[in-house]
């Protein structure tokens, strides 16, 4: 996340909103396996995704076909 903030050229409200929604408000996991394990231990039906902003993995309730997310 720090790299993204340091390297962006200018503030963009749409991108800032996306970062807040998809990254900074979520728990980061070092691997997809770790994210899936946390979801499974808590009995949650979630999907994993690799974050383009922080390079960690996050969990989401939103399934999207074809982008690498998998149901836990």
C-alpha cells in the first residue's frame, strides 16, 4: 500500500474510493491459503482476491467470474 501511495502521480477520488473499499478497510493476508484458512475457521462463505494496491490477499463476499477469486 505504501508503494502505491508513493508512486501515484496525483490524487484521484475514484481510485481513492476503490482503495478504501477493496484494500485499506480489509485485513491483509500474506497468501491465498492464509486468507482461505481464516474464512474456513470462521465458517464464512467468502471469496479470495489478490489486491493490486497492497500485493496482499483479502476476503470479499462478492464473487466475480474469471478474475482468480475462489469461494472458501
